[in-house]
C-alpha cells in the first residue's frame, strides 16, 4: 500500500513498483483513511509519506503499530532523513526512503 497526499506521486510510484514486481494493493491519499484501509486490505508493507495534512506519517505509523497485525511501515519523504532527527529514529517503522531514491530494489532491501 502507498500512502501520500499527492495523487501524482501515488500514480507514478505505484506504476514503478508494479513494474518492479510489487503488488500495490491500494493507494491512499487521505491520511485520515489509512488505518481503516489497512484493516480492510491488510497489506504486508505500507509505504507512508511523512508530510501530509491533518496527521503526519509519524502519527499514522504509531497507530498502525498498535494494530493486532501491524504491517511493515517504510516512511518516505521528499526531504532527507536528517530533516527528521530523533523523530525518525523513534518511529515504529522498518526504515526510511527519500522519494528521490525510491525503487523496487531499495524497498526490497528494507523489507
């Protein structure tokens, strides 16, 4: 599953990951709907943007970590990892990928 408030990014990342062998089971642009959609679809991995309106990726990651069967969460951002400091290290996630470095190989190496 890919979560990002940019529909353009959802489309391009979804197409690229599908080409590289990933099954993109859902794309979510509304951060408020993420937990409900994860419970409905039950993805193995959630690629989650950090910067979104209303609720950020860190808060969503904490909510997902509390599910009975939490997915693997990988945070993404157009900013680099250093921009997030301790917040990134404390997040209940498997890893972080800059949007500019996103590829199937990079994602596979984290999950």
